[in-house]
C-alpha cells in the first residue's frame, strides 16, 4: 500500500510486479522478526509467540518462499531496485538480533524507531524513481522529499505507538523503549507534536501545488491519526489486534481512496 501510494504521488506508472515484490518481502521480514525468540514477545503476546514456536518450520518455509519470490521479481528490475527493496530485510536482521558484541537496535532508546521509519520510508520513495525516472529537476527532488517525509513521520508515529502497546512487556523484559523510559504521557505529547508537523506538511504541499487532488484525503488521515494517538495512549488494555488493524492498517483505506481519486481522473 505504501509503495502504491508513492507511485501515485510521484506520478509514475504503477508496476504491479514490484507491488507483489514489496508485499512478499514484508511478509518475509515480519515472519523472520516474529520467529526470533525474545522475552518481551512472550509477555506482550503469548498466544502469537506460542503459535510461532509451534509452527516454526512452516513459518520458516513460508518466509523463505516469500523472500525468494520477492528477490526474483525485484531482480528483473535491476540491481539498484533489488538492493533497495532488500534493505528492510537487513535492517530487520540487525534490529532483531544485532551484530556480534553489540546491542540490538530495538534495545537502544529511540534508535530502532528512527531506523525502522527511515527504512520503510526510503524504500517506497526510491523504488519508483529507480524503475522509471521521476519528475526531473529541483522540484522533482523536493516532491520526492515531501513523500519521504510524510511516510517517515507516519512510520515514526506508528512504531512508537506499537511500543506504547508493548510497554508492560518491554518494561518487564528490561527493554528501553520511549514509553518505558519517558512514560506514556510524555510519549503522547511527542506523538501529537509529530503529527502536528504533518499539518504543516499539508499546508506546504498546498502552497507548492503538490498532490492537490489528494490533499483532502491526506488531511483527513491526519485527523484520524490524532484520534488513534489519543485512543491507544489511553486504552492500553485494548486487544492487540486493534492496533494492527487501526494503526498499521490505516495505509489500506488511505491508499485505496487516493487510488480511486487517481483512477477517476483518467480520460476515457
């Protein structure tokens, strides 16, 4: 969904094979991360952790097959696309396990949020440009930077919110996340501030003439983001699946609405 959004916002023809490559890579990265046994996961989500332990071989085979499909599809588009698309996998390995004699990224305060947000924003921003030349000149570079900044801030908000969801298990396991160290109330203010920067982003896009047909949808998404920041920082006991659906899941309706506007603008 994020890659599709970037294709549309950059005005580059959508490559369906790369959407599939991005999907299969995400599936592989997620299952790799869930398969690594970690104390905080046993506390935060024991049912899911038990499932991954019991079905470890099946999960490993599914992730390997998914990664193979992703590599095969991306390799057809060139080495640059392949390496860019695989970068989240490298980040996932370092994030979950860490290099020898070094801390995992997820154990370093704030670093894992920055790293994950950067990876998940850089890939969908760069891949369309690498496949087909995007808008040329300084304005084209600025447009791409605006797309990157939107995805980056949204990803930062989402990763921090997932840390809020896991604050009890992370605290018990000694994992130093922002909610554990700063407290949920301070993190709530930080999240509101981050989302406020995107309000300025929408205003800047309007002044620059970027994404004008889609700005009402993007602005509405920011209002929705304010809502779920408030909701999930004050309802820590809500079922975990709600965070998956309402936070990570926001990209589906956002992108589909923008796709609908994009398609409706086509000439007969």
